[in-house]
């Protein structure tokens, strides 16, 4: 039996220089009052960043399996503005703010319709399997630059 679009996991899309990743709040995401637990916003943002990289052609799994390193979050600033609730439809919007040979800075916003719920600035650096800083592959840096300009 062949795989159909219905069988594949949900994925985001690019709109100019922004990556849009839709998701829904499930019971497991909430506390007893039906409000999303604060740490789950970090999970939503991680999923969105991973999806953005995959859609842009950056194969994190291949790099990890080849022993070429993986991204580690080295800095995170987050602001919670309004709560998400059980069964809300949310959108995580991610944009590349800055890129250097060693790191990438991504701004992320979690929204419910037009309401901003959470905003974060995330700095990811490539590290070796032993945890030492590495330069990002040149092709990845160029991909991030194109994303900043809205070309991908």
C-alpha cells in the first residue's frame, strides 16, 4: 500500500522568509485547568525549528548519523504573554534573524489566530558528538542567509 498525504505527519510551510507550523493543543499539553504547561511551548518551538530546517534542506539526522555534529541550544529568551488552552489551534512562526559560521539565531512566535501567546529568541550552535563547538557547513549557512532574505 502506498503512502498518501493523509498518512504523513503534519508539516509546515514557508511564507516569504517565515516558516509557519500549525499545531493543536491536546489534553497531554495542559495542566488541570486546561492551560498549556509553560515548558510545552519549548516543545512546540523545537518541532517548528526542526520542520523549518527539514523543509529548507538541512538534514540534521544525516549529520548526526555521520558523526558531523548536532545543534544545541546555547541561549534562549522567552516571553509568555497569554495562555493557550485545550483544543486551541496554534501557529508557530519562525524566522532566521542572524547567522554566523558557528551559530544561528531564530525568532519564534506562537499565536492563536491574531493573538501572540509566546515569543522567543533561540540561539543554536553546532557541536561535535563530544560537545565541542563546530563551524556549520557552508551550505547550511547559505541556506540560512537565503531564508533571511525570503528566497526559500
